[in-house]
C-alpha cells in the first residue's frame, strides 16, 4: 500500500515503518476476519497497531527516561505481534503473513538500536 507521509513522519524511519506496518496489519486482520479467524484478527490488530502508536507517543516524551520507556512498550508490542504472526504462519489454512514478519523484524532491530543508543545519553 502506498501512502504519502505527512511532514511529521518524513525523515523519521521508525515512524514511517511503524505507520506503514500498522496499515498492513489492519489489512491482514481484515483478511483474518473474512475467514472468521476473529481471535487472531483481534490480537494482531491490537498489538500490531500499538507499536506505531507508542512510537508516536514517544516523540513527545517528557524526558529521555520517558522516551526509553515508551520505546520499550513499543518493543513489547512488536514482540507480541511477532508471536501472533508466527502462530498464523504455523497454522494451516490461515492467510499468508506475507512480508509482515520481515517488516516486523526490521522494526524490532530499529527499536532495539534506538533503545540501546538512548540509554547511552
């Protein structure tokens, strides 16, 4: 899916990637719902969109410690989303997770790097 990012998202790779991932996870959850896979649709939708919401919230953190905390919450949501996507991938007759796991792996790496470099400040 193509999307033109607002100026707030441009030049911020983690905001761009998590926003795009949220759009993709919404579409994936809709596929799951069409196939009446409501439990996993709900779980992936909640955790998958929460990643970007927490990253966005971190942009207005009150301190470096607050920023790190919000990014750690985003990381936890990304880990949870990975779990649900692994389940979907492992169960026969579930829609293909496509590029979601690869995109999520990139997000996990970036979040880990952001957290580790922010701790050194």
